[in-house]
C-alpha cells in the first residue's frame, strides 16, 4: 500500500491487516514461510562468505597476523557478517515482491483472473491446496 497507493507506513499496515482480516486470511500472515525461508538463505549466504573468509585467512595469514590464535575466528566472523548483511539486503527485494503479490492478490483477485487467467488459476489452486478453508474462493 505504501508503494502502490502512497499511504504512510502505519496507515498501509493497518489497511493490509484489515484487508487480510476481512478475507479471513489471518492464518496466512501468521504462517510467514517465505520470510523464514529467506532468512535461512541469508544465514547460509553468511556462512558461505564466512568460509571464504577462512580460506582467505589460510591463503594470506599475514593479513591477520597480529591476532594470532583468534585470526580464524575474526576472519570467519567478519566475513559472516558481511555475507549476512549483503544476503539480507538482496533477499529483502524477493520478500517485498512476494508480499506485494499477496496483498495485490488479496485486494483484487478478479483483476488478476481477468488479466492473467493461467497464472491466477495456478495461484488459486496452490492456495486451495495449502489453505482450503481460509482462501474463500
């Protein structure tokens, strides 16, 4: 609602909650699997970059020579944080896109059906499979 209609952040959040509550989709908000999955991928990305930091420390030990025994931990920790932040930023675009699709679908399913009947049918079938009582169509 912020990007689509120009509402303030708080007003948009209230409108979305009202829309989902009116549709009976409260469970869908609580069952936020996409955000949880993307958070896991961000952690995996951070771990992979942390491993690159360990490999870099092994290849160039002089870079962190002043830290002696803690060099590996520092290399992994610093690299992990960099990977986590970059992964989180990149995956937040995907999370926002999914949220936009859900809100748009909740607000105007008829327009989606009219303009993209095949995609609308696939989305409706998937929702009926996962949320048979809540989807309402």
